[in-house]
């Protein structure tokens, strides 16, 4: 710990900027502790507070701009790939879409203070065609608030920061063991949740070719696209699919009991579709099957899709 502090004092501002930039790119490198320590050092006159603030804000904006470009260039799939590494990919997708759909520009302003939303917000803004000027304004404001709060906290609690650093230096083994134990428990719990969900839907999946054959038959199943309004408005859909949010399904959205139901999504590991199937099964729907591979598998099989404008217009027509 003393070595880290010495490096921060020696290299100062550039080290803060590099740390923030790498963290905002998505690397698991915490930046807030570094900025808090930098704030404490600045308060003691051992580091330039203005320099640390400027380079951290600039690093944040540059990293966000790269993600914004990725979202603009590659579209909605960027969000899925970012959330794929999450231990709860369905929650990552749903929460990101929900926050951005409700608050838009202002969600970006506070994004750095929302766990799990900071990295995924810029590509979502790019995918949804937010103007570059509005994005830069929002992300600069967010970066300034986030960096300023961290540096101010370090300056305000510099004595406590010094004491914490001293304690960690003297008790490094115990602190590391406690953190590892908490991390292991969290990983085990999330792993158990994912295993239980996968076990529930094992054997119930349907592939694109089988679904196409059923849709061409005399008793086609009801096809349900699971996603938020934001997702539905930004990607294609299977022809005739009913567009329903996962939360609406959890809240009791009505479905016929006399038809088979196929649920799909465009999300990591078909997580939202599997969860929807679990919810519907619990409500008495026994013929519910998630589409293996989701929308991507359907498109890869060369099957037709509807574009958002058409599909959203049809959503207003009551299902027969």
C-alpha cells in the first residue's frame, strides 16, 4: 500500500487519468479509491487538485465517446455484449434499458453514480442516435460531478483516508482475506441463481427451424418478444410477435391458456426469455418454450423479420 501511495505521489496526475480511462473502458480497475486518495493528497499540497480533476474528466469523456461511437456504429448488440460478462445479464439489460428509456438525457448526467450503468449508458445513447452535442454535454456534466465528488471526499476526509491507508498497510493479509471471502460468497450465490434458471428450462428450448415449422402449421404458437419498449423500438422482431416487457409479464400480463407460447429476446444467454418462461409456467401455462439463440439465431437461419415501425404499429392491434 505504501508503494502504491508512493507511485501516486511520484506520477500524480497522469496516473489518475490512466486509472480513470481504463476503468471507464470497462476494465475491472476501481477508479474512485484512486481519486479519493488523490483528493487527500491535493488537500495536503502533494498533488495538483486542478490537474487531477481536469485529466480525470477528460479521460472519462474520451472513454465514453469511444463507447458512444461503438453504439452508433454497431447498434444495440453492443449492450448485449457488455452485459454478457455480468453475473446477472438479464438484470443488466433490463435495468439499462429501463433507466435510459425513462430518463434519457438526464440518465447520462447521473450515470456515473449508478452501479452497472456507467459503462453501458454511452453505447446505448449511440445506438439510439442521441445527437453528439447532447451526449458530450451530458457525459461531461456527469464526469465533472463524479470526479469532483470523489476528489472532494478525499479532501474532506483526508485524515480518515490516511488512517485507512495506514491500517490497510498494517493489515493487508486480513483485509484481502475478508474481501476475497465476500467476493466468493457473492459469486457462489449468483452462480446458483443462474444454474437454477438453466436447469428449469433445460429440455424446453425450441430452435429456429422448429419454430418456423410450427408457425406454418394449423395451430401456430403465440410468439412473444421479451424486452423493454426501448429494445422493441431499436431492433427487428419476428413477424406477428407480441411485444411485452419482462416486468409486465411478472406483473400478470394476460396470455391465452389454449395456445402454445414461444418467448424470445435479444439478450445474453436468452436470460430474459428463460425468466419469462419460468414466470408463465408458474402461472399455469404449461406449453411455454424459449427460442434457443433468440432473435440472433432466427436471423442467422435466414428467417424473415419485421422492422420496429411496422411491429410497433401492429402492437396496438388487439391479439386474437
